[in-house]
C-alpha cells in the first residue's frame, strides 16, 4: 500500500508540576546488543519501510520504546534535561530521519513520558519513586516503593565522602581530566558527565560536566551486569545460591527440561547457550524482550537454547534477564523486596546510597541494563571489587569472588569474565586494550554510551568515566583506557 507520513519534530516537554524526585570494550569489535545501536537500526528499518509504503511493526515500536524509556529515566531518575538528551543522544542514536519521525512528551505531574514513532507506534514509560522508570505495556501503572532515603550501613567505601571535600587534583591529574573532557573537532563527542579517580581508597581527582555533580545519578546501561554480579555474589555469601550449580529457574526444574543443566556461572559468563545474540536489527528477539515484553525473564528463559551450555560465548541481555528473574525470586518476589534486599546486601554497606534499580512490569530488576547511581557510587562498586569484597572489615562478597569475576572466560574472544570485561589472558580484546593503556591485571564494568569503571588491582586504582555519547563502544573503551593510562602516569613517582 502507499502511505505518506509527515515527519514530526520532537514535541516540547510539557511541564505541569515540579518533579517529586530530584537528585543533588572491548578492543576487538564488540558483539554487544547495545541499546542505542538497537534503536538506531530498528528506527532506520522502520523509517525505510514507511518511506517504501509499508507499515512496520516491531522496529517502530522498538524505536518508540527506546525513546520513551531513555527520556523518562533522564527526566525523573537522573534529574537531567530530557530535551538535551534527545538532541545529543537519542537523535544520533536513532538517526536524523527516524528522530524527525519521533515525537515525545513528558508529563511531570504524572511522571510519564510518551513517545510516538511516525504517529503509528506509541510507547509509554512511567516513573515510580523507588523503582525508577518502567515501560508499561498493560493497563496498570507501577506503584511507588515505600522505601525512603537510603542510609549507609557502616562507614562504607571511600570513607568521609560525600561530606569531605576532595582536595584539588595534582597538576598531572588535572591535565588528565582536561584531556578526558576535551572534545576533538571531527571526532564523535565524548559527552563526559563525570570522572572519578580513586587511588589507595581515596578520591584523588574528580570532575563533572556543567549541570552534574557528586549527587547526580548516572545511567549504567550494561554496567548493571556488574551490579548483578555483586548481588549474586552477596547471595552466594549468604548461602542462597551456588554459582556453579544449576541456575534456580523454576521453569527449568520440570522433568526433562533441556535447560536444566545451565548454571548461574554460565549465565554470568554469557556461555549458557541463550540464543538472543546481538543481531540488533529491530526484528530480533533481544529487542522484542527489552522494549516490547513485560516479563523479560520469562521470555528469555523460555527460548530454545541453540548451543550446549558452556560451549559458546555470546553476549546477550537474555542471560541477564534470566538472572534478573533469579534475583527477584531469591530476594522476595516483588520490586519492594528486591530493592530492600539490594540495599541490605550491597548498596547500604558499600555506601552506594544514591543507587536506583529499574524493573520490568513483572517485578524483576533489569539486571543487564538499568541501574542509576552517582559517579562516586560507581567508584564504590569498583573499590568493593578492588578490596576483594570487604568493607571496613565486613565481607560482602565471597573471598576470591573478585578474582573469579575477572578470570577470562575461555570462549570469549573479546575478553570477558563474569559480568565484567577483562584485560587478563591472551584474548584479542585483552591484548588490544592493554595496548591502549589498560593494565594487564585490570578488568572493567562497561555500559553503552561511555560508562566505564576500570579496576586495576596492581595499581590500587579505580577509574570511573561516565558519559552519554553516541560514539562507538570500542572508541569509548579506548578513551577509558587512555584515561586510565594517564592516571597511572600521573600517580607514578615524579608524575
């Protein structure tokens, strides 16, 4: 059929009331499903189909869902400007034509963002205090969680912060920060929001872009996988789960289920055989799961796996959606119970008091993609692993868990551990990143659009770099490696 669709510019934000919640890789080509790339490809397919006179379904819905969720989290979780995010990140992620076909509106009284692609496909994300933003597919909006402010449980990591001021960085570290934030004409933007450098447990340098500060929550994207690793570790320490045992997925316990031997470790290491992969074409099951399904864990767990457990490495959010369902079931079954358990087991004792998890409609945490926390809290996560899971004499993770997490997964050519990318071993990715400046024993959490926490045990160093850039993931990883290299040189005697 022939159908013409007028391009629609993004709608202005409708401000009806103040916010109720405010906030004071791989070296080798990375086979990730990165959300921005998914949305860009999906939207491009949708726009092409529209211009050809055919009405698409999944790609257009994915594009609308991506825009609605990203802008909702920006407006109501980070407290930043969603207009700016649309221009600087959503538009280049979707592409100019699909972005012109995307209209959106934020209602601050109801704390919702509605996005429409080409006037045909609508997505709605709802913010509920305590649980962040949720893409809503059914008739019931998520309810706020009665949690209240999070108080630290003990001295936490990086003691004294955020009350104690950070002394001025040394000239060498200040120069490293200058380079980290500098934009280069003709190169993809860095769009740095925050950098925090921790040496020997002390913040030795930090800097924030205008409009951001020590209390600003920042998006994780796939750094959420490293948070999931820590929560699984904390549950393991409590005797609630065994990483090397079959994963506790109720649907897999039925007699004869082919998934019965899949272990939690294989889910963490991306070697389970889960088939969603990283096609990122808008029609693939991973994009459907992320943007169109209300129960991500059930969708991912029900898929027929296409490789024997432990035989193939394939980076996919499908594995971590299943882990999100495991966390939900082990931590009480509801978002409130999960949030309270996450606070008690990890966030409060580590001092990560600004952290917020987001959930799907079925109440499982979005374990592969959506955790928000200030840059100093991300530094605390890195410091927790640097200290082998111990905070002020209190063990939060099993002894050796950090080293186990950084241990290379043999099947992973880009260099992957368990919820972290690793620079150990002789994978192609590890060798490339070491050439860029990451130390041989280091490993790192990484999220699409420029989120990185580098942990360098031999250097007693944690380097946090947070941004929101449409630059390719490999370039963002290289920039984080160069910042780490500069920090090591600045901290060396005579640096």
